[in-house]
C-alpha cells in the first residue's frame, strides 16, 4: 500500500509503514489493529496456493476490520496500512462480519461442526472481532473465554493468541494486540479489554464455580457439550451482566449425551440462540482426500457425526428406531383424545395412568404412560408422561413417593372425605417385573413387592402371564422380544410411530432418565443388550420398566402388524 501524504498528523504519518518498519517514534501510542478478511473457496485444480501446504483457493471477496488504534484517545484514527490477513470461508466471513457490525446483539450462537471443521479457530477469530468492535463502540470491560478442562483451555489460549500478535511481559512484540499473563490466565488488550480464560470444571464442591465473581460483556465457550455436563452453563450466563445485551459464541462437537442433546434442544427453542451447523466441506483449508479417507475408514453412522456434524446415537444402538426429532414431542393440546381408560378397560374402570415398574437393589423406577388417539389416526399412541426414580430406598418408600406423584400431578388414587380411596375417582394401573414364585430368584422380586403396592391401594399385575393347566401363572418378558417390540413402537417398517416421550415447550423430556437410557443403550461386542454390570451406571431399569408397562398391551398389536 502506498504511503499517503495528506490528511494525516505527523504522528500518523510516521506510523504509516509496514509492521517490520515500526519504530518507537510515537511512544507506543498508535497500534495497528487492522484485520483483512480474505474470503475464499476451495479450488484444488484451478485455484492459487495462498497458504503453503494447504489446498488451492479461489478469492471471493475482501473485507476490512479494525484500523489504527490511538491508545490515548481510545479510538480508531485511520485505516490500517498493513493489516493482518485472515483467509476465511464464505460461511465464516458472514458470521465474523455480523459480530463486527453488531457486537452486543444479545444473541447466543452454538457452532456445531465436523471434527476438524475449524470451529475453535472461527470462535477465536470472533473473539478478536468482538473486542475490536467493542472498542469501535467505546465499550470497555472484560470478556470470558471458557473451556471444560484446563488442558482444553490451554489449547483455546494458543488458538486465540495465534490469530493476532500477542506478547507476554517477558517477550515484548511491536504492534501487539495485547499481552497474555499466563499465571493469571488473562489477556489484556491495548484497547483496554481483558479476556479472562477460565476452565469450567470445579476442583471440588467446596471451591464453587471457577468463574464466580466475574462480570463480562460476552463469553466465548469452547466445547460447550462438556461444560454443560460440568453444570457451568448457568454460571456463565449469570456473569454476562456487563452490558444490556451481551453476546455468546460457543463451539460444540456432536456427543452421545442426552444431557447435551436436551440442552441443545432447549436452546433451539429459545429466541436468544442460533445453532450454526458447519459441515466438513465448508472448511476450505482441509484437503478433500482427508475427508474421503475418513469416510472410507469409519462407519456410516460415525460419518454422520464426524463429517456432517449430526447428532447420532452409539454405533450399536439397542433402539435404532428412536429419533429424538420425531419420538420426543409434546402431547398435542388440540386434536388429541385421552383414551387411556378405554385401552385399560379390561383390567378395571377409571384407569387413567399406566405405570411400568422395575424394582431393583440400588434403584427403583416407575414410568407413567398415557394413551392418546391423535387427530386423524385410527390407533392410539403411547406417551411416557412422567418418571419416578428413587435410589437406595425400600419398596415401601418408593410406593409412597409414587402415590404422592400420582395424586399431585395426575389426580389418581385420591382420597375421599373419609380418607378412603375414592371408589369413583381416577386410578393408576401398574405392570411390574414378574415376581419369582420361589422368592429365591435374585433377578426378579418376590410377591412382597406386589403386596406393598396393594397395601397402598395401587392395582398391580405382573408384566406377563401365561395359562398352564387351566390356571393363570406368572411368566417372564423375553428381553430381546421386548426390545424389538419397543423399537417397533418407536418406528415400524411403514414409518409409523406409536410410542413417544412427552416433552415441554422447550423440548425438555418429561422422562429425562428414560431418554438418557434410550439414547445411550447399546449392544456389546457379542450383540447382547443390557449385558453390563448392574450398578449405579446401569441403564436397563428405565428400559425394563417401559417393556413391563407395554408387553401385554402391545405385543399382540405388534404381532398383528407383522
């Protein structure tokens, strides 16, 4: 760029030179904070090798950000003569320019990309653009930069510092955008902003949140799927009180976690959040051969996650027909007829809620279901509308808690004015793990579990019965057949879905532990389902409860459909 001769003060004129020629004539007052966005697309055959070792690129557009910053007057005073150059894709440039034009929009962005899609680089660039734009607007303060662990935070620090000129107290550099203090994990910019790097994982319950006491204008959060599981996301939001409208930019990698999926669903339903999904081919700096080789050497399901940034379950999902987008849904307020009592009429009158129960040594689980005939459907659909899980409790303690839940939420098994069970009121009907006749089977309960339910006025029957010698006897629910039945209810060969988990208006499941179990349950190397140890991490309790609830009712219907 030619040196201008008019319209500049002597101070600015002395500054107008390349970065390598910078002198201390201005006493460090002026700093070039210019950035040039060179928008490119990949063109391996006909493009130009702008970056050594990277695919050839074809230029699309150029945009300028920042300029010469006067540290005394705290404002931009001229365009940059020698800006830093960032090569970016069209999708990335569009987002960076939006941050530059409106830093404090109040918006939150979740960047979900393929592995190697460049989301951390984009977020680091957005952090610098955010700071430069705040400076342009005359707004000063702190900015949070978080990661779930200290190791990941160090990677974030390096990536962010690599996008600009950053020095340290022991290594001063001409034209530095800021100085990084490693002990404090703070980056203090020449624009009078401080980027606070913090890991969100708590050292212990006693230490509290690592970001407590901070006040920030915005937050840039790397690998948010793990920060969500740290429980730190509300802490971050609470610290964004430095401006009327703060901003968040977050990255996430698709993860087999129902906690993260529920979080993402809630944000998708919020007017404050936008989910930007960046696929593998939207990063122009990765060779096509890499993606082709990756696709050849991983499964189709893994490619959906690693290449297309889609949320998929484990490779050997026990319930592959389950789809959160279609099986997790609110009960329609209009056009849905509650037919639970009609479906359960063979077992009694006024049965308003079906309960599936699995008693365990560590965990007791009860799922509550209701049947609805949806508008235009010839058959009823089941919705899991509630769940109750108690840990290390007796059967009696679980039953008392279940009865309280049924009365408070579902108006079932209520008492009349004499404190007796109302004979005409709505009641619940329980299907449970079939009991052992011998009482010595550690895999199944004995009759005492049923006795306690009946003691508290709850109708209960084993999940399966059989006829033997003219008598009705307890039978087992075959695990594999039960799994196939439930998976077929999630979606049959015709694409019909007769089983859902209900959610609220923010797409949060009303039976979150069941959804967690469905999405993470997978078969072992031998193809066996639910073969893991029966410990506190066992997912089978909620899935077994679902099979127990529906076996007698839905196995015949599934057989007819087949």
